[in-house]
């Protein structure tokens, strides 16, 4: 699952997106794609080829997009005599999903015998092509040559088809990517990629310290804030590595994820990844203590165990401060009281460049551990309050925090 499936973002507000649908069985997924874009705030317009209308009706896409579906060059005659080249020019982006072998071949050769081809040839907007077809067709060198030819041009991005169960009854490469992944890819295309060429390391979620195989010390962190940060950094063009503790919330699909269990494992993973990173976003909630003894077998009720002796865990950020690295370090503080005072102490003690502090606990349902929203304050390394961040979806909060981090990294 991608972030778009469970979180709101601002990227599509006020954007005009053209969805081109060509004639393949995956056209049924275009309905979900149009709905998702519309829900994300985009003004969605649809152009179908005649073959696409054999798989899904224009009425379905018209209802979901809230705009008339265009199909035919000759239908546009009433709008203006040159509507076939003008319509669609003011779109912010185009997605062709599914893009059939036939359509890719025509586009790669500059043909214009359909409205969608006319619109693409007579414009400059970025185009995301989502090929979908039979696996042998996709592997065919003729199709691959056409795809390579298109991908060489800056304007066209090709989202390679996934491997899976195909409508022709075989498992292979040819599946149209999930609509949520297509939406994310367009979001990345539309965003100012101010983290392009940067490597970002994000930690997320809790750690677990077992005292027997079925019992452990932990905290209610879900990883949502860290996942939102990883997604937001990816959307801004970064190469992202995510180190995630155990949680039932799915991590974003586009970033490389390393799974860890304990705080010591988290420290090892961060120490390995950090030297090649430019930015560390330390959103994990590591457990500060671990049991002195971790029993090999489950402890029985009658075993007489009445207390668990604890020993301190390493502090990952403090250890990072001793490492040789040049990354900009952003830490987090989740507090139940003395909010800014605690954050100022932490930013200094752990030598962070920036800290984001938010409220947790019974009085803070909208900013707490399992919430999909957050709000708080950003404080710099001198303990100065940079800005208050209003309540919003975690992805929006993540972007605000990245704005501040990037501004300081570029100084
Ligand atoms: N952190 C860390 N290693 C730990 C504990 C926390 O690197 N063992 C990091 C967190 O990822 C976060 C920051 O330090 O970015 C502050 O975490 P927090 O739990 O609020 O701070 P603690 O130092 O554990 O202080 P306390 O629990 O006393 O509030």
C-alpha cells in the first residue's frame, strides 16, 4: 500500500490532470485511478481511445471525474476548429494508464490518428506512461524499442509494469501498477524535486525488547510519522532508506526498507547507513531500557517471576554524534508536559540540527502515537523556536519539516 491510500496530501490541489485510457483489460483499474486523483484534490479529465470504450464505459469515468470524457477528434469540432491540438494543453500532467503496445508504438513513431495522440504530440506537459499487456508482448524487442525511444525523451516517464497474475492466465511481467503507486509517481513528477541527488535516512516506529519469546517492552508508536517523512522525501526526489521497527502499518512502497527489532539493532543499522547519507530524520521511538535477561522459553505464570531487571539501551542519536558523518540531523520529541523546554534540552544534549516536538498522551488524540494527523513546533540547534506547525495530515507536517531542513542544509 502506498501513502496515498491512507493519507491526504496537498500536491494535487488545483492541479489539472489528464488521464488517457487505451484499450487493454487493465482499463478497469483506470476507474480507481481517476477516483483517487479526484479525491486527492485534482481536476481530472479523461480521454479514451475507441478500443478503451470496449473495456469500460465513458459514463463510469465521466461520473468519477466530474468532467465530460473525450474520445474522438471529430467530437471536438463544436469547441473550436483546432480543439484536437488545443484541448489538454493547459493540463499539469498526463497519465496514460493502461498504455497498450499498440498505443506506445504509435506514440513512439509520432503518429496522430487518435485524439489522445494528437493531444500528446501537440503539447509539452510531462507524461507518465503505464504500460500493461501480455508478458510476451511486453518482452518483445519491438515493444521494448518503442518504450526505450520514449523514455529517452525528458517529457516521458515509463512506469514499468509489475509482475503478477495476468488476465491471459499466466504469471509474468505486464500488470499495470496499482493506481495508488501511479498517483504517487505523478505526485513526484509534479513536485519541485529539491531533494534530488540527496540520500535521506529515515527511522520509524518502535523497538521491542523481549524478556521471553512472547513478551516484550515497547511503546505505542505506529511508525506513521516516519513513513510520512520517508514518502515526502521520496516525493521531493530523494533516494530514501527507511529503517522500520515492528508495526502493523504498511511502510511506503517506493523506498528501500530495513526492518529492525531492538534498539541495538536500530543503532547498528543507522551506523551502517549514515556515512553515505545527507539527511537523517530520526522519527523512531526506541525503547530506552532492555531486560538484563531474555529467557529462551516462555516464562510460566507459576515461575515466581515478580520483577524484570532492566539495563540501559544505547542512545542512537548520542552515538551518531560521535560518528564520522556529514548528515544534517533532525530529531523528534514526543512530550506529555513542558513541551518546548524538554525539546530545547534534547536538541542540545543530542547535538541535533533541528527538532520537531509534539504532544502525546490522553489530552493529545490528534497528535498522538496512532493518529494520522500531527501538529507541533520546530526548534533549531540554538534552542530557538523556528515555527509552530498547524494540525494537519502527517504528510503535510512532513513536508513543512522538510522545507525547514532543506533551507538550513542549503545555507
Ligand atoms: N532516541 C535515540 N535513542 C534512544 C531514544 C531516543 O536516538 N535510545 C531519539 C529519538 O528517535 C528522538 C529523540 O532521540 O529523535 C528523542 O527521543 P525521546 O524518546 O523523546 O528522548 P529520550 O532521550 O529517550 O528522553 P526521555 O525518554 O527521557 O524523554
